[in-house]
C-alpha cells in the first residue's frame, strides 16, 4: 500500500483505522509489581509494541488481566496509598485506602493504574475499553484465543 503523494515513490506509511488488526493478550497479575504491569499493559493497549505504531490512531490490542487480587505491592502502599472520588457537593470527598480497595474491588486498582499511564486525549476513552480485568483466574474471553503476554523479565 502506498500513501505517498508522489504516487510511485516510496513514502511514509500512515496507518488508518481500517488498517488496524487487533490481537488478544492475557496477563497474569499475580506476583507482578503494579507499576511494571500497568506500564507494559498501557503500551500494548496503545499499540506501541507494533512496528507500525501511529500516535493519532488507536491501533492497540485487547488485554485480559487475570488474578488482579494477587498483584504485588511494594513498601507501605497498602496503608498509605489512597484513592479519592468527589461527588461534587460540599463535603463529598471520599477516600479509600488501597488495602480496602483490594478487598472490595481489586480490578479497580489495575484499571486506575493503567488509565493513569495512557495519554490524556480523545483516544484514551476508547483505548481503556480494550482492557478487561478480572479478580480471579476465570474470564469469559476464551473464544478470542488470547496469547500470553510476558511482563518484564518473566
């Protein structure tokens, strides 16, 4: 495919929405540090692992993250790290520690970490929809035939 304006000469390939081919990856979050997991998952979701990466096109793959309740946290993050949400009303600021969040909704920890590592633009809403996080080892995406994704030096 030739996208160059000159017609016949070799030019720079610019990826379009129709040129995107998506794959499915599966990541086991147990015994993996949260930051390392989030940065590598964000890169795959965005498509930075592909040789034809184009910043203005959502060319990333789908990522299934299992065992979110067993993600590794270092230091005193379970006690000191807090998640905030605000209702918009006076006195409506709610905070929850990471330890309570891990007990209630462990998938939100990974979702929040990955979302923070995505670019803050119009594409990020569609990119984060390709992340599927599950607290246990079961997931409903076996029909997509996900390939295992290696994180760090595993």
